[in-house]
């Protein structure tokens, strides 16, 4: 099998640019080189046989960056920690959606995030990051990176460009004091669980202004909430986009995986770090993700349509204090311009506050019949959770309140069920308070 066959890497038919949903059905895979199999087989193998010693030498030279790749040359199959046919086909197709030159697949979303950050941060460096972020990222940034001599400066997404400006200035000062640099700018937009928005283009301007000796810090964007259908960070100024494939891309709550996409000049160091840390995805998970990519657009469109109906119901309910749904941003809100410029749709994950506090939120969650009480998002089924007590429970209470993660907040990820059934379930659950 060879994933380099140009016939199966064509994105244009005549003068027509093929759509991503069409390319998901065959792009990057050659059936005639896999016994005519319509779908890629699962390549459960640790290692691959070279046709000659010279071929093995050539493959390793490329894998370890010992020489430049020739124009039509691709890294051959070596070892599944480095590359695997299932992951290569998957990475080709993810790159189509992310509009990237290269995509890399990881064992989890956190593996993608941590490997990407380790690739660009060294002791003495400073990291600029938005807040709030996913709970695992929060722990990494607040507790693990500082133990390796990496400073961090966060800014609340609600503070807008002014908050980012201050954070960048503070980070530069910290880095100068230790002889380091601002190593990366990390954004999560929309933010989990508040849907706070961060201006990616503004972050890119800061990155360019921080350039030293021809090098600048990468702008890394977690695109899990809207990606890859409703937001394309690489087109907006990001250098790397990281995504939890567990969520919408996997879409069936039956796998764990992550990805990092960007230009090869940016993904190259991440790929080397992935090989050394061993944070790559596995063949079977890659095969499952290829299955899921075929229905990605259908599922995300259905869940987004359903979420609009659910949000409208909650918005008018007398026991609901507020609904943090992106399409509800007022025209004069500072995030509205960012939303209109960056996002193609509001997606299907949002939060709402009930009247009261934790006790009232718990009563609602415990009364649900159809909607499942579980963390995660982006699956075919609708899930609800309590961020303050669950995904963001390790964030200090005062910090949670500063970021808007209140005791009354419930996060909901709308699936593909009949939205009227979901509304009936929420209606009876809200009656519990």
C-alpha cells in the first residue's frame, strides 16, 4: 500500500474543487494496493519490512530529518510509533478539513496539546494563554509547565484584546528577566465552558511583533468546540490548530484521540516530539475515525440545528437565568464582531444558568431522563454536566467565579436526537426546581 499515489490525492476534478465531505470517501487511499478493499484495512502491525537496506536508510533519513525531502518523495513506512497506513490516510483527510498542509494524530486531545506545547517551550520561556480552558489544559498550564521553569500569563477571554495586550506585555517582561522568550500563544476559542471568544488575528499580530532572529512564537488554537466544520483557525492567523478528535470528529463517544494541524514548518517539530514521546494514535482508533469522518458534516449540521431549538426553549424559560449561546450575542457586544468574522455557526455545545446555585443545578441534572449526565461533548447523544463540580473542579473557586463558571452553570452538548424530545426532557427536569 502506498498513500503517495497521486490518483488518490487529487482534490480537483476538471476545474472543480472537490468538497471535504466528498474527499472523505476515498482521499489518500488506494484500494488496488490493499486487495481491492473499499475501506482501508486495519494495519495491526508494529513494524514494516523494507525492500532493501538502502530503502530503510532513506526512510530513516527523512524520519529523523537527516536530509531534505525531494519534491515528490514521502516518508516510507517504518514503525507504527512513527507512521502507520491508517494514521496516514486519516491525517490526509483531517488536513483537508483543517485546510492544512499537514495533520498529525495523537492518542488523545491532551496528548496533542501537551506535545505541541513541549515542542515550542523550554525552561525560561513564558506562555501566553487565554482563560478559561479545558480542565486538563488548565492543570497542565498551571501545575506542570511551571515545574519545568516555564512561566505563564493568562488573560480572561471576556477581557478582549485589552486583556491579551496586557498578558503579552507581562509575558515578555517575565521572559526577558530569565533570558528566555515568549515561547507560544495558546488560545481556546470558543472557550470551555463559557463560549468566550478570543481574536485569533490579534494573537497573530502579537506573534509577529515578538519575532526574534527570524523566529516567532506559534499561535496555537484549540478548535474542539467548533472544529473542523464551523471554524478554521489556520485561515484566521493560527499556526497550529489542536482538536480533541474524541468529540465531534469521532462523534460516537467510543474513542479517545487528538490532532494537530498546520504548515509542515510548524508541525515538523511536533511530529519529532510525538515520535520521541510516543503520543501517537493507534491503527484501530485511526480506522474508527476514518469511519466517522464520512458522516462528520451530517452529524454536525444536525446537532447544530437541534441546538438552536433547545437554546430557544431555554432562553425563554422562567427557571433559566441566562443562556450562553453564541448566536445570542448582542450586536453591540465586543465578541459579536469576532464571532461574525471567525465562526461559521454557533455549534451545538453551550452552557446555561438556572435560578439558584449548585443544589438547583443538581436537581435538574438528576431529573433528566433522555439527556445523559456525563462529561465530554460532540457525540450523537446529548450530554449535560456541571463544570464547577466536574470538568473544572480543580480550578480554585474564586478563579471559577472570575471566569464565569458559577455553581448554577450547566453545560449541554446537543446530539442528533429529535430536539423536541430533548426540550420535553429539559422541561420536566426544570420542573424539579
